[in-house]
């Protein structure tokens, strides 16, 4: 299954570009833009990454994004991820970004799109990665802010394939975002949402029924609800599972206790991704290697995960067939 370099060719469908900001680049950008950090030692900064839950991560993740100021910064961030992803075997990447964080930092959308799209073009041409952007709404800012963000992004629609929903889950259910997801659908955008990461199965039900999502990000708590498992299986809804993220944010006590095997046994279309690899100790190859080892997955099971990732990608069937 692995190719000569020992990597699994795959699609990565759940990665936040802001979560790929390694501490070395964080320090370089802080110096470039005169932004204050708690330390300028990349290792010391990484030492601060000890999380107890999603919010404890989000607090540091959002604070670090103050270093992103210019189009060149977003380009450097995007290209660094794509370079690492190519080495990890990624052939297709559907990349989340959080424009509301950058707008709040005073950075215009044109700067964010300009830098990221330039990096994606470069990745396509020089790294052999097909890549597109998915705009995520921050659920803690609510539905009206999400609508305003979608409206502001309309001039950049040709640089987007979809919308997503991320940030603090519990207390911010999908039902708050019905209107903005309906509008995104009317604009021809794909729809995904984080659900069932910390929130219960009811959040996954809502994401499916109220937002019409085509994939569920995380969705690990779906295993608590047999009826939901049936719905996910019958509607063939893929789930983008990020095992090292779930361990780091204590969504699961240990990797051994992760519900991945139960999800596979339930016949779900499971894919593996890295989420925020600069914070959670590994890129997609590390996540794949970790689950292969922990659950003694067979070569056929690893091949199935790879096939699932391309099957679940937002690509025309003819293009998927090139990878599967
Ligand atoms: N969950 C929710 N929001 C996020 C995450 C995540 O894992 N990463 C970046 N924003
Ligand atoms: Zn995520």
C-alpha cells in the first residue's frame, strides 16, 4: 500500500491552514511584523501546547494568528503546509481557513485570499497537489456574523469550493447557522461542519438535517447513537477523523480508546486527517501511522482509508478515478 517513500497517497480533507503554523514560522513572522510573542524560542513556544480541551487549544491558536499580516505571510503559511503535505503523500487537499479571525485582526479578505490562492497555485504546479479552499465560520461568533462573512466573500467565490463550521462546539449548535448554510448552498458551495467532536450526537444530527452537510468533520461521538450510525451509513456521509487531535484535546482519553475501530466496524466512510498538525504532534502521515500501529490495521484497511479519502473529496468522479 505504501509507495517507495513509505507514505500512503491520500487526500487530506480536514486541515486548518492556521493550524499548520509551526513555531519556527510563527517566530519568523512575529519578527517580520513586530508582533509580540510570549517567547521567541520555537521549542519553548511548543512547550506551551498542553491542552485539556478544545477551548484551551483555541485560545493559543487564535492568539498566535496575530502574526499573519500580509499576503506574503499567508503565502508562506500555505506553501509550508503544501510542501510538508506533499512529502506526506497528500495528492489532494481541501483546506479550511478562518477569515473572521483575520478580519478581526484588521486583515482584509483580499490579503488572505491573495496569499493562500497563490500558494495553492504553486502547490498545483510544482508539488503535484490539487488543492482548494473551504471557508469556515467561527461558531462562537454566531449566525449573523457568519452571514456577513459569506456576503463579504462573494467577490472571491471562484477561489472557494465550500463552507465549513468550526471553533467552540458545545453551546453553539448547527441550528444557529441554518440561514448561512442555505445561502452557501444556493451559491453552489459544498457544505461541511465540525460536529460530534466535543458535542454529542445531536450536533451531528443537526448538521445533517439543518445544514445539509455532505461530510462531517470529526463526528467521533456518533458512535454513541445507533440510529445516527445508520443514517450516516445509509446516506454515505464521510467523516474526517483526526486521531492525534482527539488525543491532544482529550476528546478521547487515549488513542487506544479512540472510536475509530467502532466507526470502521459500523461501515462508515472514515477518512483520516491532521486537523492542526503544528499543534497536535503530527501531519497526516503521522496520523495514519499512529492508527495503523495502535489498531494493527491491515494493508487492506489502510488502502480502504486512502480510497475513502479520494471518494469523499469534492472532485468530479473522473478525477477521483485517477487516484483510486
Ligand atoms: N475544532 C474546532 N475548531 C477548530 C479546530 C478543531 O479541531 N481546529 C481549528 N479550529
Ligand atoms: Zn478541525
